[in-house]
C-alpha cells in the first residue's frame, strides 16, 4: 500500500511541477514577447500560438551549441504560418529582425534564443493537450 501511495505522490509532484514550470514559462515568454518588440507584429500574445512553429536565424537552437552565433547571418525570429486555403500553404513571417548576429549585443541575442525555446516549450504542451483530447475518441465504454 505504501509503495502505491509513494508512486502516486511522485506522479502528482511531477504533474504539479510541470504545471508550475508551464505557468512560469508563459509569464516569462509574454515578457520577452513585449521586450523584443514582437508585440508590434503580433498584437495579441495568444495569437503567437496560431503559428505552426517559430524558428531562429543567426544562432543555434541545438542543445549542444545553444545560442552560438552563425557568422555572416542575421539574427531574426521567423514564424511559420499555415493557410490551408492558400495555393502555397506555409509562409515565413518575420517577427523580429535584430541585424547581423555578430553585431548584436550578447544579452539581446540570448533573450531572442530564450524566446524561441520558451515558445517551443509551451507549444509542446499545447500539442500534448491536443493529442490527449483526440484519444478520447478511442476510449472504450465499459
């Protein structure tokens, strides 16, 4: 009985820590959205999540080289929009242009990288919720 209760407590702690991390992430993400001027391109914070993805040009997003600059490139936040009615379904939209990456202040570059990672973190939660809801269609009634 005790081990089952311990497992339940462990699972509950993990779930609550994920929810806390998600809530904190969203608050920081919204702050970065305003600080980086992305609110000038996307007026409502919630509209950010209508994009399929957000990518970064000019700096690495790989875990082993996170934030390393790519010489000769421009630091730019690019959103991938999707319109199923259009002839060309996906479209890149610039959300922020910050100039030649080697000329950008390191703190600004780091905030841009953080913004993209935090967006992806929240987007992954949204995808998880979406697929969890879809699984309800397969639930067998007892």
